[in-house]
């Protein structure tokens, strides 16, 4: 993904064939406009760029709107349909609690660190 194509809220790095996506300038993902932009960018990685092994590094995210959680479930479906894997890492305690309460931690594969998640691909 070129810098011109990369939205201001995500940064993509390819590591051993895995698209490692870091969310930047997104400590709190509540604004619908930002949620839509991030969701579109993530979906585009799978649909337009053919990436089916994604690791979302949520180190910079403390809170997330339910609509963003919905985008993540949609992303998981797209990745699954493409025959790939979606993993999350560096999920902070507040966000991990939200994933647990919503039982999304049963659907989304969560790892403590980027290194641990990359080893699972």
C-alpha cells in the first residue's frame, strides 16, 4: 500500500507475508467518520489488495465504538472467505474487557504480543 493510498488512521507493514496493521491517531475509535474510514481501509486490504493474512496491532487503541467492533467481525468474515487468518495483538485491558463482555474474544483470535501472533501464522 503506498503512502497515498494509506488512510491517516492505519499503517500497514508486510512481515513474512502477513499484513501487520497498526492503528495510529486512533486512541479512541468512536467517531463514525473515523470508524468508516478505518473499516473501509481494512476491507480494502482483503478485497482490493488480496491480503488474507492480517494482524491488527491494537497497541494504540484504548476504546472502540460498537460499530468498530462490528467492522472487525465483518473483516473476519472477509478474511475467512478469502481462506486467510485474522489475528489481534496488543489489546489493552479496557478493550480486552469489551471483547470479553461481548464474547468477541471467542470469535477473534487475540495474542499478547505481535511476535506471539506472527508465530501462529
